[in-house]
C-alpha cells in the first residue's frame, strides 16, 4: 500500500474514497468464522483438560481481537489487490496489525503442534528447544509487526502505538533468554511483572491519547471499524494487566 493509493487525508463528498464505506462481504465473514475456528482449535490442542479461569481471561479477548484483526486484514488486502477504493483509517491500521499478529501466532502454534506433541512436552526434561521456538516466534513477531506498521499508511503520530507491543515482545525475549542462560539474569524474573504492568498501562494510555488527538485534529469522519480498532488495541493490553493486578492483589 502506498500513500498515492490510500491516503488518510480529508476528503470531500464527491471523492470515491468517501463512497467506499467500510463493509464486510460474505466472503470476509466466512474468513472471520474460519479464523475463530482455527484459533479455538489451537487452544483446544494446547490447553489443559480442565482449563483454569485465568486462561479464559486471556482467550476470550484474544479470540475477539484475532477474528476482528484477521478479517480486517483479509478484507482490506483483498480490496487493495482488486484496486478498489479504500478509506484506510487509523483504527483499520490497528486491526490489520492485530491480523499480522494472528498470522504469526497461528504459524507458531502449528510449528509447536508439529514439533512437540502435548505428551512429549509434559515429560520433556530439556526445555531448550521450546524456549528457542518461543524466542524465534517473538523475533519474527518483532520484525513483521514493525515492518507492517511502517509500510501500511497511517498518520505518523499513530505509529507511536507500535512502541508498547514492541517493548512487550523485547521483554518476553529477555525473559526467555534469561531462562536459557539458567538464571544468570535472574533479576529479570523480579522486574518482569512490574515492567509488564508498566508496558500495558502505557499501551492503554498511548492509544487513548492518540484516539482523542486524532478526533480533535482531523476533518475526516471516523467510521465504526476505526473505533472497533481502537477498542481492540485497548483490549490487547487488558488481559495481562488484569492478570498482574490479580497477582499483586489476590482476592
């Protein structure tokens, strides 16, 4: 996508972009249902027989986000390839980034399912191969998320929203790295929870500030999918924040 083809600038009523309202086709909805089925299938493959409630806290928001993000990425990608006019708004950009995350997560889950069966992973003494797989997943996510965020057009200030997912990924990579080094970086285990809370709060703050700033400084009309994208990005940060709060203040 280029700025010549998709622009986030004010448009008048006669513009073809203005007429290109965000609508999902039957095909897009079918893709969304497929994404939901794939996500649930991977979870059933890797989850425990009796799923803890805290796992549900993570799974439901992630399922909502993956369906929204994957469907939006497919829909706008299809329209771009067909050279149809696109009113690509910041919230759409956020959802497409979540869609990129879904693709990476799905590929990683598929690799884990192929390389490590659940029975083998339970009795496996050496967890290094699994740790290396997690590290590789985070590295791929870091690169793809950053490249997608830069290549897809959006108002430059919105790229600040890339900071917190990237910080989160780097933090996870450092944690897995410390485990592979057999606790030589043991201090990371102590600060991980606090850093995680700080990053998630920062993520919520940045998205809220950007959404308010964007609404106050643009003449464009933001559609329902834009606001869904903003809400989905906020939802991305909430599960981990809830988990950390529960750990700090057990009920």
